[in-house]
């Protein structure tokens, strides 16, 4: 009897974790099967990354802002104002139909090209790149809305040529490829290799969704690599960046200075960081710690655990965007969602890869986290568009309707302004 009892105990001890694992997997499958899972993933990840970004901008920019403006809060206030504009913009975009985005791609693409041409004549040049237009106290970087414009315009160009749910890749040659080439050339003339890389990511994502053959991918990648090599060769500072990427410590006080200081910041953080606001590198050691290298300051203050949380949030955001592309049948939605994922997740990978030293420094910000309103507003608009697309998943609209009025509608009803909504609800 004792032997049998002991055998049964061992069996239960082995089966216990297995049963628990099966239960957890079943709960996860049930959660992923819910119609609003994608919607809340996009909303939650976006909100957390934006909140974390505001917190890190305040910490990373305080010393530099104090030295340049006399107030440690000046850049944080600017970023907060951008967020105050961007969050309502995201909410508005989340309530717009996809037909609006199909139309919006054309004027946005045209305005982006015009603004990029203006940059070449009246733009300001900093750090070897001519990207910005200064209008009074405001700074505009036209290449940022160009990313959203390309995603929308390219998606509509291809979706209009869809037949029976399939998109013929041959139709992309005219006019999509010339349009992408114009944008890329304008950005390259401004000596902005990083943004050119992101535009190519968007273009390649569109090609992937339409099922373009590998030969076409190979040809486009070959042209892109050749163009990148030419841009690197003709600009001495880019050659210095490549040398610094290969061995930053060989010129730790020169071309490799930013990379070295970023690695020092990341290494100083350890597992759990020095504590929020306790960065040592932000004391004028790490250049552009509030922008291109904010991930390094984050790693220094919040440690490896903090950086892993950021990586996980971007991973979940990318998964949610691809889930929209997979579950919604409309060709435009599939293409636009995939292009936005390639833009935001791809840019995050390039930025974080440059900070930890596995990719060359390109000077592009970390989406939602880095300082810069020109980058933040188009990103929030794109995420609002993804929220609108997520409502088109099977059962999503019914689930949202069953949820009842949201906080905004309830607030309007408290003010006596929600009569029309109540009337519709009674009908």
C-alpha cells in the first residue's frame, strides 16, 4: 500500500505542473480568441510606451535643458504638449472609417514631398543631416509624416488593384515604385540615411503582403544596398560611424564616443538600474540622451528588466498590428497595418540595435519614447488608425457595443450633452 501511495504521489507531482501548464495555455488561447484582444493590446502598449517615454524624456533631458534654457522641464513640457495634441489625434483616428485613411494618403504624400523639397532650400542642417524646418518656436521634420503618407498611399495603390481578394504584385511598378523612389531621393538629398532605411522597410512590407517574388526583393535590396554604400562613401562622417560601429573603443574620444558612452550607460544599469532619475551619463556625457540614445538612459536607470519591458511592449504592439492584418479581410487594411508595423517595430529595432552596438548608429528616434513632436504625432495617428482597423475584426464592433458607452460619452451625458447618444441607444 505504501509503495502504491508513493507511486501515486510521484505521478501527481509530475502531472500537477503539466495540468497547470495546459490550463494556462487554454486560458491564453481563450484570451487571444476574444474579439477585442487586439484592440486592447494596441491601446495598452501604446499608452504604456507613451507614459514611459514622457517619464524618460523628463529624466534624460533635464540636465541638457537646464544648461540650454535655464529650466530642467522645458523639453519635457514641449514633449507633454505634443502628447496632449497626439492623444486626442489618436482618439479621433481610432473613430474614423478606413475610407478616410484611403483618401488621406494622397494629400499627405503630396504635402510630404513638397515639405521635403522645402527642406533642401530652407531646412536647417545639424549633425550632417538636413532634416528640419524651423517655424518660430516650432520644429518640423517632414520625413516623419512622410512615413505615414507612404504607408497609406502605397496601401491604397495596391488595394485598388485587388482582384477577388488577391493583389497582383506586378501592379506595384507604376506608380508605387516611382513614388517610393521620389521620397527616398528627397530624404537622401537631405543626407538622412536612417529615415531612408525606414521608408524602405515600409515599401518591403507592402511587397511582402502582396506576395512579390523573391527575385524582386533581391533586386530592390541590391539597389538599396548600393545606394547606402554610395551615401556612406561620399559622406566622411558616415564612414566614421561605420568604423566606430566595428570597433567603437578604437576611437572612444572621437567617432566612437556616443557608442561607447551608450554602452557604458547600458552596462552601468545592471539588472534593475540605478533608479529613476539617477543616470550619470545624462550629465553631459552621452550626446542626445533624450532622443536617439534614450534607450541607453532607460537601461541605466531601469536596468535590464526595464529594457526587456520596452522590448516586450514593442513586440506585443507588432504582434497586435500583424494580427489586425491577418484577421481583417479588407486588402487596404491588411496592407496599411503591415506597413505601420514595419515602420514602428522596424524603427524600434534599428534604434535599440544601435544603442546596444549590434547595428550602426543611424540617428532615428525610438517611437513613442524619444523626444520629438514631429515623430510622436504621426506615430500616434498611425496607432489610432490601427485601433480603427482592430474594430473591423470579427465580432469586435458587437463587443464594443455590448460594452456600453465609454468614459467620454459618459462625461458628455453628465454635462447634459449626450442626448443624441441616449436617443440612439433607446431606438
